[in-house]
C-alpha cells in the first residue's frame, strides 16, 4: 500500500506577544525595553525584543531583569486584553482549518493538509495568515511550516521576529542535525545538561546514538529522542486539547534542607509557575507540591479549594502551607515543583497540560 502523503503543519508563534500588545496600545513604549510583570516576588511574564538584547527573558526574576537592563519599563499584565487578542487570532486560524491545537494564548499548531482556499502551498497559507494577523491586530507573528509538529515548532523560532521558515520532508533530518539539543521541545535544561555531559550537543550528535544507548541513559524518553533526531514525529494536531495542569519545578545543584532555603525556593517556583498559569489563561482549584528527596524518593502533597486560586499571593501561600506540613525534613531535597490542577478556563471549563522543568 502507498504511504499517506505527509501532513502540512504550521506552527504560528506571536512575537513577544504580551509586550507587543502593550507597545501597540501605548505608543510611548515603542522602541523601549519593556517587561510585562514584575512586582513583589515578581517574574517577567514577557519581554520585548528591545529588552531581550540585554538578556531579559520570560520567567526571570524582576530584580535580575532590572539589574541587566536599568532602563527596563515594567508594565502590569492585562490578561483580559491578551485573551481577546488571542481570540481574534484563533478566529483567523479557523478560517483556514478546523485542526487547530492551541499551546497557549500566543501559539498554536495548524494542520492545513486540506487547502481550504486553494492557495497551493502550506507556505502560502502561512503567509496569508501572518498578513491577516498584522492587518487585523497590528501585531506580527512568526511561522514554521513542515510535515510534523516537532520540526514546525523549531522552524517558527528560526527566523524570528516576523519571519517564516519552511522545512520540507526531504530536509527534515538535516535541519534537526544542525540545531543544538537544548532548543528541542521536550529536552529541558537538566536533560540538555546530561546530554552535553555525554557529548551530545547537536541533533547530529543525538542521531549518532543507537536506540538502545539512548534508552539506557534516558529510559522511555530515549525512544522520543531517537525519533526526533531523525525528523520523525507522527503526533497529529489535536484541536481543543484541554489543559490538565500548569506547573514549574526546579532541580537544585545541592540538596536543600534548611526551612528558609526551601521556603525561598517555593516562592521562586511559585512565581515562575504563576507566569505560565497567566500565559495559559487558566486557573485551578488544586495546588500540588512535588518533592524529590536526595535518595530520589518522590512525594506529592495537594490542597483543593472551593474556587480557583485567584492570584500569585494565594498560590504561593498554598505552596508554603504544603511545605510547612513537611518541615523539618530529615533528608535533603533535590527537587521542588509547584503547580495547579482541576483547571478551569476563565470563561469555560475544559482544560491543556503545561508542565515545564526549569
């Protein structure tokens, strides 16, 4: 039997979305380094490209961001506005395909294998979508076009901002081979560091390892790494994928046991996780603390509320209360994580999973 034709997938990623909306709506911010977020125990939710030249990035503590860029302008997030703009963008997507998988307010996968408007190529579809986003919202978007989700996402970041990158099937593996593994979706900082320690720096290095070798070092994830190194990703675009949880976690260089150190880290992780919660545009009724001890014993503790956790202060307080119930600890702690479950979106039930190591 003949193999089915390759899918045509576009990954659309808005350029510095929150910061760009603020610059669009306030002309005095244009051309200036802008960070959305900040405040007590705050973190940067988004940074303009002017700010990024100073090394300011999302999830960075606001005090660090200000130290790197003294001229940085902090703007209070307006998530109601970002969500409305996101709805405008998704309406544009829906005009081209029913197969849209949002990843957050500012990015999504589109399967355009069916050319609804007869534009001829996936690149032409992506270019028209980008033009409509600019015309209808005043914002720019970058797009990656390829035959699978993994490469489309890599490609969308290749010519940012306001760019497009097309990777056809015959060039997929070669494209992956040129990139550093730390850029791969699904390879977090801890895994990237382990790969580099093993001498795996690029996709080409990763492809040189056998499946058995990768599974020996990375367990069940080894199969995924073996496949993506060869440009293989058969995951379909899944419309309306609900969030299950939103979280952040951190593995420490040295095990922690002092209460004040653990409390400080919970506060830090709460800020990072809350930035992702806001970015996803969701709220949750259950707060879960994840603890991995020095001997790799893993436990979780959760607390559920009648209504969704409203803000960072409440989220942090819930995390601190869960930690306090464990103190003092007899063993060192190598990892802490904090997240929300029992997700509800701001206007409707129906949650997407967003759990990232930091």
